[in-house]
C-alpha cells in the first residue's frame, strides 16, 4: 500500500505540473533544454537517469555522473509529461550540478521541506534522520536553488584544501564508499582497516564534499567494525583446524571457508581446516571473515523475498556487510531479501555482521566499561529497546534519531552487555 500511494502521489504531482503548462509552453521548454547525449550506461532503458529532472519516469537511483548523458530517455519522458526539469539550464546550474541530491524515496519527500541532514537553513525540517540522506531530492534542490538552505560545511571551502586525501591505491578505491578510517559518517564503508589510510582519495573526497562524512582526526587510531576483545570471543568458538596445510604459517589464510583481503585469491579444498594459525591471525586482524557464519555458528533466519528489491543480485538487508550489498539500505528490507543475501553470503561477497549472528549472544556478558552511554533523557528511554543511533543489532529500534545519541543509557547498556547490540 505504501508503494501504491507513493506512485499515485507522484502521478498526481506530474498531472498537476503538466496541467499548468499549455502544449506550446511545454514544447518550447523542451526545445530550450540541453538534453546532452546518450553516453550513460543506462541510456535508452526507458527511464530518465539525469538528476536535473524529477517525476514518475525517473530512475529510482540517480548520480551526477549521468547529468546530460541520457538524452533520448529524458527528452521522450519530458515531452510525454512524465518528468519535469527541476534544475533550470541557467548560469547557476553548473553550481548545483556537483551536488547529488538523490531521489524522492523519503517518506517526507515533496512536502515543501528539505529532510536531508546534509543541508541546513530555514527551509529544513525540524527533525532530521540519517535515513533521509539523498532521499528528498525535489524539496532540497528547490530550497537550495532558492537560497534557503546550504550544504553543511560548504561555506568554508578552505577546509577541504587542508585535508590530505592521498591516492586511490586501496583495493576498495572508486566503489563510492570512503574506506579511510580517519573519516566517519554515512558515506563510509561498513568495515574499515588502517591499511586504507590515505588510499581511497576519490571516494573520500566526494563523500566529504557531499557532506556525508567528516574528518574525525587526521592522526586518530583507525576505527574497526568489531572490538578486538569481541573478535577474540568469537574466534574462541570457531574451529580453525590445524596447521598441516602446504601453505601454513606463510602469513596468508588459505582456508576456503574464509574470505577477505587476508585470504589468498584462489584457496583450494585441500587446505580447508589446515591453515589455522594464519586464518586465526587474519580473523583477529579483521582481514578475514567466515564465508558462511550461519553454517559455523548456528541457525540464521534469512527471512523471505518480500522486499521490492528482492532477486536483483544485491543484498538489501542491513544485517549483512560486504561488496555485494546495495548502496541504499532501509529497515523495510530487513529479512526481506533472503535469496540474494543467501547466495551472496555463500559466494563470499557478503557476511553476516557478528552482532546479528545467533551465536553472538553466547559470548555475553560483554564488557561495557569503555562505552559512554550518556543519560536517559530520550522520550523513548526505558522501553527495552536501544534508541541510540550509535549502536546496531537486533536490540535497536527500527527508526533511530540523531537526537537520541547518548540519551537512552539504561536500555543500551543492558542490551550491549547481553550481546543484543554493539557500537557501529
């Protein structure tokens, strides 16, 4: 029903916009638009991928790389009244072309307020959530063009020049996620390693310019997804086998049950359970993970295929992590993309985040002494669910607000120690 209503709303908006234009005016507008060429990889697929436009004929995911590069699709849909131009071809259009406004998939899209927390200003909604980053394009683009909002941090361009981004020598470079652990934010990869410091320049620079990451500390100790003490507890329950393999103790994990940068590129069946020391060391270093956590630690409920993105070759369930994940994740897709996620996990392209593994709770109680939980001032405090957006796991609320950071201490402390949540 939510999808149907959204489609009806979009169609109604297009009808209203088109109704306000006479046929000659519409034709004249089309004639004055530089639609560009068909050099986009998505050209001639029946959808407009140019983020200067909006409407029912638009692709669901838009990137600035497709500006003026899907001419035939966009011209056809514009002339049919299925899309409208939201960024006029004026001298100012070049200024906003560098901003990826995203799409209109937010629950609050087209309500006259910008809900994307990358922006600030008088036209912003009062309450902002990270889930709306890049999902309120029309509202935010309109407000930005009117000068009533600005990108957070764009008023100080000199700050960018002070940052040394490095080069693109990381194996994860140019994958549209920042892998440099000196940064933090929604534009970051889910798993970070100090080997990628100063080695993912393009991704990190773009994310920084878009306002989806911030520099935490140029000299900070690199962040890791899972604390070392936690990895040791998990490793204690994994059967790594022995060191009888031909390549044991050579500094690389040769066991085909593992995947990651610390694993050889083409492991063979004969080395399964026969490279224990190397694989244990790589696991503890965060450079190797089990291909099938479910097979190693117990039953895992993959759910069903109820997601609208099911069977598209990407995993949309945020309980997983890895290069096979979709870029945009929603709580609506948790346990709703079973076939994709199961297949990708089996192939080693994704893995279950440890906190979502059924076996994770067996390591409880976890030490919470080093975690700052804050106070209980959230309106959702003491409800048995952790509402602090710094945490993830089956014990967190479905919708998390930045305003609840460090404000649900008792719930989050209890769930952390019980193995139901962990710090992101």
